[in-house]
C-alpha cells in the first residue's frame, strides 16, 4: 500500500477514536457524513430529506438514526417558521468541528 494511503488511514482511525466520533455507531457516522454531503447540494436539509438517503432501510430506521445523532449532540432540529410541521436539520458546533478536521 502506498505511504500516502497508510497516512490517510491512520489519520481517519485517529479521528474515529476521538469523541464524538467514537460515540457514534457505524450507521450514525455514515448518516452524519451523508447529511454533510447532502448539505453541499441542498440547504436547508429537512428531516424528510433523511427518508430519501439510500441504505438506511425504512423511513423509521432513518429517522431513529437521525434522532440518535441529535441525542449525541451533532445535529439539531429547528422548526420552519411559515410551516411549523417542517423541521430543518442543522449541524451543531461539534459536527462543524468534525467536518473542519477533514478539510
């Protein structure tokens, strides 16, 4: 394996051992980064957008994973003023710090 790939893998492993990533399950971590990728294309992200993310099974499984991310402090929900039924997904400062580490 090339030296640069080994360095990248070691870097990623180091990050995953630090809080809050070490507290996330594989599914939660994957959703966090899927949400980040979605945020690059669409802003704001709605809770209903999570249902369309591939690979999370049913809508309820995706929602439970999103709620787990909220409970672990990396995302929060914010009601949309005109339509209070629609809730936006926002990244917390903790999540922003994770994403900055990858840039």
